[in-house]
């Protein structure tokens, strides 16, 4: 059987480790684990977040800005423990020059009441890299989310 470009670029172990990174991320958000959240990113990583205006993005660069952003979000968020649950779908992982690019969809639910509801629907586009210690992290994470108005 002929190998695909993905199979020839990423080992099965690499693919599983990238999937684990993508699966761990929503747990870090929902449990408000700021240290784990920052650790999921390369030291010079960039987060691109849509500002609320379509196709206008805010960039957060490096561990210090990422920590300030996530701690601020956790402080302003809806109580402790979090009343939000992030559900991320199966990613499509494609090889890239420096590692891989992953695309996935996310639905954020409001929970903790008698009638859970959808808070937001979005999409992640991630550039992931393997550090010298063999651990996979986000080098760039682009987040596009829209409030669910249904």
C-alpha cells in the first residue's frame, strides 16, 4: 500500500501526540488550568483570536502574553468551576514544513443549569511543532468563534 504524505512525514506516535495535545486543550480550559494552558504552547507561540469583527484578529505572542490573556479570561469567566464545556471534533491533521497543521471544529456549551445550551461555535486552525524534548505544542493557534444565536 502506498504511503500518504501524512504517513511519510509524521509517525503514528507523532499523530497520536498531536491528537492528545488537541484533546487536552479543552480540558485545560474547562478546569481553568492556566499553567497547563501556557505549557501547551511553544515559548514564542502566537494565538490569533477574532476580535468580534469578522476577519479582524488580535494576536497574543509568547508565554507572558498567553498567561495574561488566559488568567484574565479565567478571572472574568462564569464562576468556578467553569460553567462552560468545550467539545472539539476530530481533527484533520496535515503535514507542514515545520510540523503539522490541524483543523478542528468546536462547540462550547453552557452547563450547570437545568437546561444546558450552546454558547458558541467555532473553528481552530493550529500549527503544531515538536520541541527538542519530543513534546508537541502549538506554535500558532487561530480561533474563530461566533455566538450561537439559535
